[in-house]
C-alpha cells in the first residue's frame, strides 16, 4: 500500500483535494514549480475534474490520516483494474481459463506493482473505458469515455475512434461530461489558474520528458541505449532526447508505425471497435514521460492479441504479458512492449485474419459490434 515518505501520487492528489475545499484558487500553485525543471515535482497536474475521485476521501484524510486514505484509494483502484481486465477479456471472447491465467500474470506484473505503490488512478480509468465497451454502440458509450478522460486525459485519440467508425455522436456524447464536470470547478478555481493549466502545464508535459530513471518513455530509453546515455537533470529541460541520428530515426519510425496500426484498426470495420480503443490506449507508452504504471494501459491490447484468430498473434500476446513480469532494470520492460506491438501489427494487417473477404473475427463469438453491422466478433477495452 502507498505509505511512506517518498513521492506518492495518491498523497499528492489527496492533499490537492483537501486544499481545494478551503482554497480552490490555489489548485495549480505548486504546478508553477514544475515548469522549467526536468524532474518531477510534487504538484497536482491533472485537469480540474481529476480531483473528483479524491474529494469523497477528504473526510477520511482528516479522520484517519493520509496513509489510511491513500490505502483505501489503492483498494478502490486495484479492484477497478481487475474488474476492467475481466470486462475487457470477456468482451473480447476469452475463456474463463485463459482470462484467469492472464489476470494472474497481470496481477504479478511490474506495472501493476507500480500502480499500487504509487497509489495511482489508472485502474479506475481502465474500468470506465471497459464500461464504455459494454454499451457499444449506444450514446452512453460516449458518457463513459468522457468520464474516463475527465478523470485522467490519457488518450484523447480514443475520441477519434467513433469518428473513424462513422459514429460521431458518440464522440459528441464524450465531450459533454468533460465540459459538464470541469466547468463548475473552473468557476471555483478561477480563469487565471485554469488558463495557466491548459496554456502552460499541459503543453509542458506534452512536449518535454521528465528526467528520471523511472521514466521509460521511448525517447528516454533510446537516449539511454543509443543516444550516449541518459541526460542529467541539470541539463536544461528544453534539450530533447534522443540525440543521435539512429535513435531519432527509430523514435519517429516507431511512432509512425504505431499510428499506422491504430488508424488501420480504426478504419477497418471488420475489426471490432474494442480493439481500436485498445490500440488507442496502448499509444500511451509513446508519450514523452512514461512511468512504469502507465503500462497498465497496454493490458487491453494484450488481451486482444490473446483472443486473435492467428496462433502466432496469440503466442506473441502471451509472451508479451509474461515479459511484463520483468522486475529488473525498468527499460527492460520495452522488450515486452515491442513484442506486443509486433503481435498487434500482425493481428491488424495479416490477411489470414479475415473471413468472407472483409470481416476479421476472434476465436469465440461475442456481441455484434453494431458499428460494424456486417460482422460479428469479440473484443477488449
């Protein structure tokens, strides 16, 4: 459980929620300390709606103390994550035996351990995405998507999936809760701090990687492996990584390949929409800063590969999950990520995955995705 004196995310969020009740305009005061430095500071850097899951725990903070409240949150998050894995797996058509084995491996993975240790919120986000899959193709799907992104804006490209599937109303329904949840909080925070957050804090994290041995983003790993070693925190944050030609080439080739795979899944109406969402979530590891707990977002894609029709894809997905058990040097987790993306590429592009000329199906029947009304297939979140 997240107790101790180190930098623990749930402590940061709970302190921000506690302070917000008395001083809402000070929500982003500490975020000023983050700008201009290349290392992580103890500051709340989520959108205003990111406070909402923590506000109900504020009384517990005052009654029982921060460690108890943080532990309570970790129980909620872990329960949400396991529920999300089960929902994704069953939606994709995995048997209970296969899903049970996958869940066991996930529960022992490095990223889930980091999720618990840091008191993170990614389990709840995954659950909201999973609930969105259950409601496809109803408009309430958009409601759950919006709630997930309001809690933590991990993958806004997921909003493009319904548009690519010619269901823009779902995207519109997702934007509604984003606005509805944030607007009242913005009135309390004030427009000055809000403009500071959306105009400076968000762009900072979107562009500049934080320097830490725990940052296993693609840019940081390539800088370590092929760029001459990790950049020191004392080097100005504006100095980008990686810095060698071969590392830069691999970096952009990997990004473009991931986008191509996702677009193919997004526009191919023979692929279940759940897989397209899974791929959208799995693009998180390509962001400038990736802590180990971010890798929980690749779990739905791993489940999708386990449910694929090709044996080679299923083997690749299983191997990727097993490699997520790695507890050595953190950049070693990229071996599993690489295997998973190769399996995903084969799954999305391999012609043998199609039947009747235009329908890609999973091994077991699952609810028909009405957004692809001419084919039936399982899925994941």
